[in-house]
C-alpha cells in the first residue's frame, strides 16, 4: 500500500529521481520519459471521464476508463522498476496478459457495433471522443518511448503490448461515442486544395 505523508522531498532538486528499485537517474532519462508519458495519458483520461457521464452506456464506459486509469498506474510502476533476472513476481508490479486480454475483449465488443470505415477518422466529434484521440496520441508517443527503451534496457514485453493495445482501445471507444452522438469526423483527402 502506498502512503504519502510528505509531498516534496527535495530529492529531485538537482535533476535526478529515484526509480522503483531505488537507483537514481536523470529526470530526462528515457525510462522517466516513458512513464511520464503514461502519466500524461492518464491525465487525459481524467478529462475524458468529465465528458462521458451523460452518454449512453455511461456506467459501463466509466468503469472501463477507471480500470484503464488504474492500469496506467500499474504500467507506470512497471516502467519505473527495471526488470531483474529472477525477480519475485509477488514483489514487483508488472503488466500481465490478463490486462491486455481485457482490453482486447472490450475493443471487440465496442467494435462489433460500429460501421466499417471507408476513410481515416479526424480527431473530433463529441468532446469525450476528441479527448480520447488526445489520449490515443499521447499513449502512442509513450509506445514509441517504450520501444526505444526496449532497445536500450530491460522492459517487461507486456508493457509495450499493453500500450499498443490501449491506443487501439481509445480509437475504438472514440468511434463508439461518436456513433451514438455526433458521428465520426472523416478525412476528406485533398478537400482544401
């Protein structure tokens, strides 16, 4: 259980921070950037949730988004703690396959009700859908950072899988919201020439 009694520690005043294993790194390290981007995506989901309470299926959608917000903290904790050979799974929080599987099931359920796309979707429509597109692009950046980190340091492979699937989830949920409200905003190639 996390217990925060003091918010500032002065430990980062010289541009360093502690990772989950206690090691110190520069705040601009790729690992810190990756879990910082995950935190940014989580903040965007907080905004999405402000705009979904009056929509159809509001309770189900909010439950999905709440689970995702918790998962994003799990993902941040995972990225914050470099993996070690023989680590005790009970002592280190890692993204697991069941979290990825849940995202895939939710994507499939939402996508089953949608019309096939004949064009790319522009970010827009209902405010919740628009903010989901913002969250999608933020987590895509996080995915690129995690991919780069994989090439340099150890990373739980399911962390990358989860980030990839999450951006798909946000895309499908944005379409699902727009399907019951404003409709998707579709790209019209060359329309402004």
